[in-house]
C-alpha cells in the first residue's frame, strides 16, 4: 500500500547529519546479511522478464532447502528492504524476491513497457520458471502478501504444477458478497480524529472500489493507512527503518520506490475487479493463510470467510498475534514458526525447529 511511498518520501528527505549514522547501520546490516555457507546462495541482479530488465534477489544458506518465491504488495511496493528482518528465514528456505514492473529497482531501471494486472501475471509465471530452472526445483512455495496475494490466488489455482504450496499473508480478498466494514472503519477513524473533510471525500467516492479511479484508489490507500494508529506504528518502527538502513538501497532507490508506488496505482484500481470467489475456491495444492490478527486493511474475518470456502488437499489458517498489515515482517519470528511447523512439513515431510 501507499505506506511505503510515504516512508520513502520521508527518508529520502532526511537531514544530511543523519547520513553518517545511516552508513554505519547499513554496513552492519550488510555484514549480517553475508552468506558464506558451503551450499548457500546470495545473488541479485537484473533478469529479462517480459521483455524488460527486472530485479531478482535469491538468498539462502542451503540450496537443498525449499524455495519461497515472494510476491510483494502495493502494487509497487518492494519486499527487498526487509532482508535483515527475515535473515533467520534463510537458514530454512531459499528466498526469491522480485521487484515487479512498477516497483523498486525494476521501476528505477527505466521503461516499464506494458503495465497491467494481466502483464504482471504473465511476468510472475516467467519469474516462477526462472526460479525453478536457476535453483533446479520442480516446484516452489508461493508466498504472497497484500496485493501480491491477488496475483497469488490466480497463480496457485491455475498452475498447481509449478507450486508445492500457496501461503497468503495480508491476504487480499476482493469480490464476493459486499463487505464495507473496512471502508466504514476508515471513515469513522477520520471523523474521530477531526478529519471530517477527508472522511467526506471518501463518502463521496463511495465504498464500491470497482467504481473508483486510480487517483481515488490511491487516496483511500493513503487514508486507510495514515488513520490507523497501529499501522502508523508499523510505518515508524518497521518500514521507515527497513528502507533507510537497507544496505541494498541507495537514496535514489528510495525515491524510485516512492515514484513506483504512484505509478502503480493504475494496477491497484484494476485489481479490485478480481473476484476471488467467482474465479473459484478449489485448489489442487496445499493452501495456507496466515493473517495479522488486527489487519485493518485486509480484515482477518474476510480472509477466514474465503478460506472456509476453499477446497484443497490440505489447508490451514492461523492468526499472527499482535500484528496488523505487513504481519510477516512485523512478526518475522512468529511467521517463521508458522512456516516451519505448518508449511515445511507438508512440502518436505520433515519437521525443522527454528
């Protein structure tokens, strides 16, 4: 969501006096990210996907581990800044992180070509095949968060031959029976905070996201995030530090991240026309949803309603305690425990402790 765009704008305008401290922290984080195990991998760079150069990172301490292919949120929000938060995951999984067109380093590279939901879907299939070939895996675990989980549902449903399991978090469920609860909660928070004019703008737009323009979609995303005290805390303590102290991101990368979020609003408004129920609730692979207990952007109750309708050879649902949106990165140890106790045994038939 636009939380990352707000954070990128803020950190890129930081006073010069903070830059020295930033460099020290970035060096320490780079040291913590070093992988020197005999069968490990730590590589990153641009790969031609869908006719343009797109950024892909692959990290893990043992290539024999299962592969997690992440689909990030936004659209336009990169997960690569969270590498230090998820460093412990790399002992048990090989993680593939990809900046989609319109996001992060891919956006900063230059021309994006065609930008649409269908184009991102095709790109995701190409990235999946690249990861399988590069890592010599028949199947990978598909780990999707927020906007990425809209793509993820379609990928998992249509291509079970490519994925050993689907794991959704910050699971975005669109379509189906009308649910205005999240929208009404945003309006109520704005009015309680004395921001009546902002609340009136949302009421004028209406709660039916399929009728919004890209600009209106972006406005709602901004207000939904900024009006939630818990998400404001996530912005301050997770997203801003992760971006500012990321050893992989220079200041111009942070600006590109903010610009990419704005650029990608056109895909966000397109994604709300995806109807999860209409496309189908039958999956031919293990299916997991791990949702933040207090997720105000994608309420857990709605994710649970969809999950209850899912038919799959194996399925599990769990709440991530004391977490809102960005649950996997806010509570990385708790999320890893779920991966190890719920997902890894299903895809490998072995149990591993954190």
